[in-house]
C-alpha cells in the first residue's frame, strides 16, 4: 500500500509555443508520512524525475520549497509532510507540429513513517497548445509554493567563518527587522551536524548562527543552503551562497529571500 500520491501538474491549462511552461511534481502524503528535501539529512533520499519530452522540449532542475525537520531518535532528516509541490520549468520550442503535447516523467521517491518504502511511478500530462494559456486547476498550489521558495533579497547580508568545530553564519537583516529564530538547511551533505542545535546570537547590527560541524564533515570553500528565519513580520526564506572567510562587518549577499512580511 502506497502512502504518497504523486501526480504531474501544470500551472496553466495549456502550452504556448516559445514560452516556458511551469510544471511540477505534486506529492500528497498520508498523515504521519513524509518525503525528503534535496539534502535529506541523516537519512533518506530526495525525490527525482527523469523526463521524456517531445523533441525540442527541455526540462530544468526540480525546484525545492523550504523543508522542515524530522527527528527520528538521534537522526535528523529534512523533508516535507502533508503535501508539497516541486516545480520545474520546461522550455517549449517556438514551433509545435500538433495541437496537444504529452509530457511524461519517471518519478522516484522515498516515503517514510516508522518504516521507509521506495516509490516510483510513470506519470503523464497532456495539454492543448494555445496562444493564450489560462491558469490551470493547480495554479493556486503553484502560487502557494512560490511563497515558500528561496528568493533573492539584497536587503539581507551574510558572511561565514570557518572554525575548528563549527561554522559561524553571520546575518544582517534589513534595518528594523528582528530575527527571532533561525535555522540553516545546508545543500551539501555532511557539512554540519544535523542532530545538534544551531544557536542564534545577536551582535552589533546582526546575528550569528553557530553551525556545528559534521563529525565526518566535508571541507568546503562555500556555504550553500537555505536560511529560514522567523521575524515579527513573517517568515524569511533566504538562499545562502557565501564563501567561507572572516566576517568583517561588510556583507556578502544572501542570494534570494522572501522579504519578511510577505506572508
């Protein structure tokens, strides 16, 4: 018995030649079950899609909304519960020879509760070709997911310092914004210790988030991942991509982030 329903959906009701189609994998999970983020943490596997598209169509990489944490004994994993949409942008050729297009994908995932079960499915979606697409039935889900994606926000600054036992991620929020809680989800596996807490410390003009190193940690030159911060105005979801070095009070830029208060 499967505990995750996976379907292929599109944001619009049709395909426009020469334009980008926004499609996605919709994963609907039974209560208590979860699937995984691109970095699953201590255990798990990310969902994957292998596309089979008509000639001239090109699919991009799966896009990942902010995850949540799952604690299973001493292990900490990153993923999703209830429902998640993993968007993908598909480039459509300028000329199409038919009035409809069939998109197919072979999808695999890992669904877990107390036990884990591998899942796979061959999915298909057929859409008509039109010059003026309208929002499709899944359009509200795409809009909701877009609000959970890491986005650029030059108003936030960041830098990271590498220490022997930890990495310090220094963050400068926009003026007047107080960071109440924060958690960093690393893209690269085995850089930080997922099971240890991340302590948030204020300092002059910003905050420092202590990231304990993984006991078998990789040596990296850059810190990449997603910082999820709770402010009085809402949740900020910020894509971090900074070179490890010394914090000097200047800022690198956080690549992408929901502005606090956008919820």
